[in-house]
């Protein structure tokens, strides 16, 4: 999500990031947590991680933590300090490939925001915008045609074929410029934390600069007024209590149901897997071997429990065909009590000011020790085409250093708001994006690099940022990492998507009652035989190489 005020347009883009970078590790269907089971990171960190230097920041209204709880601010400081000193660009062109979610921004001659960035950076920024729906086919075609621009930003959830080999052949090894204390030359890049940097490693070297993402993945949102009207407990702490909530709120005659989801996305099923203590995609054994969460003893019981909720009549009957837009509309209108979605999916825009909602803290199905799957920590990695020219490398890093400026700085304000009068106006001391400003920011540069994010949405529903902050404090102590998140598997790279689809189909068949839960054992066996076991071996080998 961006740190700028949230509009309908920016929410759409942010929700897409949440959907693609937080909860969609296995299906890319909804804020996948970023790494897509290690599809873009390889062989750990043979060179030291860039030294972390906490960025200069204003005092928050509610403080975050180094573990991932985000700072909360009531508003964006208008006259923040500069964090970048000296010249940045050389007046030349700066071509950058970016994946986008909205409509293309207005052209340069009609775009005050773009003109301001060119002036600030002393560059002619030339974004090469690729719609998200086309990126998976467009990027390989550009590689094959040797048509990549100077700078390339790749979302980490994109399964780019043979990316480590591609990086060595076509992109610049940035290790000598960023590893250890070398990063201090670029102080805003030094403000990016280790968990984020690991997404930029390939073959044990630093090839990419990350765009940080929150560590949070799927959340369970509750329609609190609907639940209160039914006299149910809005904060269940066991699966049995969740069933009691479902039983109380479901009123088929009125078209009210407890749940929807589980077929078209994995958010609801991921939530159930967490309740049953299933590992975060992979588990590393004491002997260094890896085992998939499909093999965990609680995987089948968790899917069976999800199917039982549907059998109980508590899922909306149109679950199998309902879109996210339709589901969200039912939730907002009080026809659904609980939805699973990505980080910050509700209550952050003006249209949602009247929405009463809560968030269920992670819990274990039996009331025991809860776990919460940690995200990969980055949305994208941005790389420079292969060059030994130190001036080009320095220019690239200085540009990213500007874009990565922390919340509260002048540079961050420019990135978030643009030019006064054209892109934003001041209302009661608060900068507010204009319609033109919202459109002009569709250059995608805010998604190519950045450090820790914050909660600051003065145009959103009052109190929602604090609400998210409180939930994050409950979730962070329960974080469970994916041990394969920053390791590389060639088998996953080439066959992972097809294998994951087979498992999703098997889970869906059980959820819809077409197959018994016991059928999952055969599905897992086939998954292991067709590539799952090879992935496990490759992750173990990758870990050894990085040790």
C-alpha cells in the first residue's frame, strides 16, 4: 500500500498489491505475501546484508516496532526535512519498466506531477508501463527481443523463468555498492530492513533494490454491527466459537450468511490452515531437509474443517462463482459477517466511512498456541541493466534513494502529493489529492522502491489506522516465517504454477463436497512425485550454498 492519502483510484491499486503481494502465495489470487514460495530469490546471502540505519522520522501518534507493527500518523507533515543532498540525475533519460494496475497517466506535457519529478531528479523520466494482466507475457518477450529498458522493476511474486541466470547475464551486480556499510552512501536505502533486502538477492549477490511490503498477509474482517445484532461474539478464540458466530448470524431467508470465499481465492483456506497450526508453505527439519505444508499432519483436517463450515450452510450459496467485488458489496451491505482479505482491505477510503468492521486476532482452532504466516517483506525488486559504468550505477542508486525517502520527508511528500494546486490542495491544514493528482500519479514509480510503510490516511475512516495498529500488535508476536521464502528452486520456477493449480483443484473439490477429505492424500502424493520432492531437495541445496 502507498503511504499517501487513499483515494478510490489508489485504493484499487493498493488492493491489487494487497491481493497480489500478501495472501496469494499459493494462487496469486488476492497482499500475496510477496515471495511466492521463493520464486525470485536464490541462495540466500553470500554477501552481507546492507547495514540498516533507522531513518529520520517524525514522532508517530502510535509507535510501530522493528518487528513489523507500523507507525500511525494523523497526517502527513507538509514541511518535512530533505533527506537527499546534492545532485541526483544528469539531465538524461531514465527509462524504467513498471507493472501498473490503473489507466496510463496523462502524458508529460499535461502532467504536473511528472514534470515536478523530472525537475526534482534532474532527469527525463520515461516509464515503460505494462498492465498487470500483460506482464507475464510481455516481460519474457522483452527479454527475448533484447528490448528491456535501462531499469527494470519486477514484482517478486512473478515467476520469472531462470531469473538467477537472467540476472547474471543481463543485470548489474550491486553488491559492492550496497552490501554492508557501502549502502550508507544512500541513506534512504539504508533505511530498508534486512527482511526486505533478502528479496533482492540472487545467487547470493545483490541484484535488486526492494520495494518493502508489510509483513502481514490474510486477515479475517468482521461486520461487527451484524454480529452484535445477532448477539454473537465478534472475537472468537476457537473454531467452536467461530461456528457459534456463524450459526447465530446466518439467516438464509434474509440472504445473510457468515462466510464467502474459499474457491476463487485462498484467503479463507489460508486462515483455516493457520488456525490448525499448519506451517507457512514449507517447514525446515532439524536435519536441514524441507517438507511442504501439504505434508503436515494438520493439512487435511484443516481443509476438512473448512468443508464442514460449508456443509453447515454458513457459506453464501454463490461462493463458487462470486467475485471479490460482489463479495465486498455483500459485506458492506450487511449480508456477510466474516470475510478473509489482505492487509488493510477495509475502511481506508471516504466511501467506507460508515462501514463498521472489526478484525479477528489470529487464534488456534483448539484455543492453544496460535500462528500467523509472515509475508515476504517486499512487493518488487528493481534492477539495472548490466553495466560497469560506476556513474550509471551511482545515478540509478541516487534516484532510488530519492524515491525511497521515509515518511515525513520532503521527498516523500513530493512522491505522495506532487505539485500544489494541480495535484493537491490544502484543506484545514491537510493536503488532499485532487482528481487530477490521482490520475497523474499513475506512473508507477511509488511501487519500485521503498522502506517501511506507515498508517496515515487522514481521508479515510476515523480511527481505522489505530484499529489496524491494535490488530498488528496482536499478530506480530505470532509471526511464522516461510523458511523457503528466499531460496531458489528450479522445479518451482518451471513447474510450480501447474502443480499448485492441481492442489487448489483438489482442495476445491473437498470444499464443495465433490470429494472426501481423504482424497487429498492421493493429491499430495502426486504433487510430491511430479515435482514437490524435487522442490524440497532444491530448497535444501540452496540453503546449504548460502550457509
